[in-house]
């Protein structure tokens, strides 16, 4: 059977294009079916949406040739402060203090706005990848030596493999018969950006409150991104407030350590849940990113987990191709699943546990949390281990792309 492409990727967000570029650079032919029109999110307007990139994720972007341009827009995360408390009372007496100077890399990661990352991926696909904007994969039929993917415009693409990078409600996974496990957190994340009077010094803050965590993440200049989790009912009420009243509710939680704060762009909200695919693969199908695992944003690891998938799947497929194997066969795809599913599941469940442990006002648990954080903070080797894990530097084995080396 003649194939149109080696690989078709359903989903043109961030993970899909990153995977496409890695595979194309290794000589495979790739098409990306992107439901968004070509101009989506490619403008210059600031909207506050940003990602905390682990060092390993930054190295992957460097291996794809994107980092020299992206570095101009990135903010180093030099320190992380994690504390707990209640709105208006300030942080508790103990917390976790992570300083990038304690590890050889000298930093813990980077903050990068969505608009710059998406635009760089979109531009890089030109001439390297067949980008199909404004269409989605609506049907798929695996066969002995290929898989047929039907697009929303009626076209049918034939490839060795179909990759689902199409989010938590993945149509690729559903049509492949892959079931999902998980639960609803009963929380909504409020996302916005704020300007503040005082410099953040490259420090990210994670403030655990009974209703949910508030992350304050440094952006270039005197500006920070916030990801604020609240129970659904109160989150909807807060989201409906005018900007001035929204800030009145935020200020007691945010504190005054950065001086006066002002909204710097629009506000967004996202329902929070945990969703894990029972399998990452099916006949001639593989899943990456949120299609495989949707996690709580408490540690900002969602995109980083997806890019770990990208690095591992690309390495497995390229190695199989060089050995002359059919890249869409079950033995090849099993290598990817065996590599990624344990790590992603453990990290997802770990974030689930952290959110459950901290998102309550039980005084006994609060005291135990204070003691636990104080103990970890007092043990430098343990503290450095947490930092290296969060930076994505402790994976074993480590995919080549996450070390900055091309395939």
C-alpha cells in the first residue's frame, strides 16, 4: 500500500508541532491536522497565558532549533518558594525554598508566553512539515500495513502511524477504543497576568490555600502570570466580577510582597480534572500530551509531561525506522508506552496527591504539612533531588532530545 506520509498527527497545539518537527528533522514525512485556522494565536497581542518550561523542555526546543529566538522572550526561573496559609494571613512559618544556584545548571527553568512558543512552532513547520490548518481528524481505520485518517474536509490520508495530540477529549483515543480513568477536582483554574510595582527577581511562588493553590510565575519585566485554583462555585463568582473587584478578591491571597498589582490582560478559566488514558497505544495509534494524561496544574508540569512524550516517541520511531522496522507496529509502539506511561502516571498521581493534601483547612493536616515542608527544606540533598526532578533532569533513561541533542 502506498502511504501519503510516514506519520499523521491529529492536533496542532504545542505537542503535535514539536513532535512533527523532531520527526521531520530525522527524515520522516509528517502531516499535522490542525483544527485551528492558520492565523490562530499567531498574533502579537499579550494575553497572559504562559508556560513554566523545565530545563529538559528548554533543551528539547533548543534541539529543534527554536531556542535562539525564544530566548529573547523567556524569563529565567531562578528560585521557587512554596508556602501555605489562608487568604489575608500571609505565608506560614515553614515552606520549601528552591534556589537554582544549588544545582549546576544555575536555574530551575523558564517562563515563556504561549504566543511566542506557538508562533515559533508554526513558523518552523513551514517547509519541514505538511501543516493542514482548519481541519481535524474525524475518522480512522487501521489496516495491516497502514492507517487511514479521514479529515473534516473529506480528504483521506494514509500513513504508517496516527498520533493523537488532540487533548483531553481526544477523538483519536476514543475511536481507538482507549478508555480513560480519572476524576473531577471540583475546582476551576483562574488564569491571568498582573503588573506589579516591585521586581520579582525571577522567583516563582506557590501559595497553598484551603480552596486550592495560587501560583505566581515571573514573566519578563515587572509582570507575573497567575494560576489560581478555587472551588467551582466561588471560582465562577470571582470570574464574573468586574476587574476592580476581581483584584480586591485576589489581593489578600496574592499579598503585598510585589507592591501594588494591576491586571495586565484578559482573564481565563479552566475546569480542573485528572484524566489518564488506560493505554497510550492501539493498533497504528499513539497518544501524546493531554491525550494521554491531563493533570492538575499545581506544579506546572502539563506541557513538560507532553514534551517528554514527544522526545520519547520521536526517539523510538526514528530508531525503529533506522533499523528497517515498520514504525506503526505493536512491538515498536510498546517500547514507547513502556518508556512513558510509568513516569507520567506517577507524576500525575503525585500532583493529584499534593492538591488533595493541601486543598483543605484541616488544622492537624496543616501542622503536619508545615513540619514536612520544614524537614525537606532543611535537608539539602533531598531539596536538590526535588529540584532536579522538577527540572526534568532525573529521568532514566533520558531521551536524547531532552539533553539538547538531535536524533
